[in-house]
C-alpha cells in the first residue's frame, strides 16, 4: 500500500471483507454457539449423553477430568473451523470500478511487480481511451 501510494499519490486504496456464501456464515454462527454451549457443559460437569440415554464416551469422561485442557481444545478447534468457514481468500483489485485482478479466478496473489504493471497498463489504457474522440452514429 505504501509503495502504491508513493508511486500513485492520487489513487485511492480501500479494503473490505469479501463475505462467504450464506451457508458458510450460518455454519460459523452455529459453531460459535455450539462452542459456548459445549464449554459450559464441560465447566458445569454436566453429561449430555446421560440425558439422551446414551453411554458416556471416553472422550467426554477425559474432558471432565481435564476441564481446562478440554475447554481450550474446544475453543481453539472451534475457532479454527469458524475462521475456515468465513475465509474466502479473496483479493480483488478494481480500477475505476473495472476488475483488473482476481485471486479467486487466478488462484494466487500478484507480486508487487505484477501489481504495478497491471495498474500501469490499466492507467495507460484509460488515458488512451479518454484521448479518443467521441464517435456518434
């Protein structure tokens, strides 16, 4: 951003989040609530399997014996899944509302040299297009 601002002082650079599909947003929201409920059950020492008429799995019994570690594991694993659901990996560049680069389409980020070259080419094209006389039919 600093390099681009120095090279093109009149250019405006903005960043924003590129939202994932709604299904992934819902899954991330569910995981967030489920995480809190699970941590609450661990801390309180409640056995949800008993209420469901099921045998308590060994993993749950281990979690009851190691509450701090179990809560930390639930918290970090759940956050990892939530972040994965919300991350699109998008890096889109537009110049004058015209898309000039898409990580989603190309599969990779442009290098600084590529980025400068893309902007220079687009700005040259815009100058040439502005210099053309309006043709009326």
